C-alpha cells in the first residue's frame, strides 16, 4: 500500500481528518509544533527530533498520516488551547501520535514519543506503536 500524507493547522483539524479518513487505512494523526517565523524551523526540539521518524515509519508501513500543527509556542502553551481541552484528544504535549478512526482517536502514544532521546529511538517507539495498533 502506498503511503499518504496530509498536513493542516489545528484550526482545520476536522477538515483534515475528513480528508485523512478518505485515504486507505490505517489512519494516524501526529501533532507537531509550527515552524518559527524567525528561524524557519520548529520551535520544539522534540518535534524536530521525532517528526521525521513518524513520517518515515508511517510511509514505510503504508499508513495514512495527517500532520496537525498546534501553533507557535505562545499559542500552544496557552492552557486554553483547543487541543488541550478537547475531551476526545486531551493533548498534553507535542509531539504526539494517535491512531484515528471514524469516531476519533482510538489509541494514543503519549509521552513516549516526546521522551525518545534520539531519532533512532523515535523510529523504534513509532514502529512499535504502529505494530501494536494495527487491526
């Protein structure tokens, strides 16, 4: 199965998920920080380390992936950020990866991805998550 990848802002999550679910499964959503306008790279070092691993493993496994950008640092750090308060998502940190079904998230990787200390460790964490959540 060929890999499929989409990207959207957190403000367009519903539309992004609708497009994702039209692609072949399994479906995953990765939450990452936006690139800083000042530097052109992510303000989140964990996202810089783990984002490419998520994309690579999903592509290698033929999974469809939606990349959701959570905003600039000051937007994401707001305790009232919509993704922090969405009862189905309850995003506590970035990066994070979730398996997605028609009704929303069905499995969440959580802090294990954020705590991956190297790109190789991130690849291993993501590969195990995909293996554990394949139906």
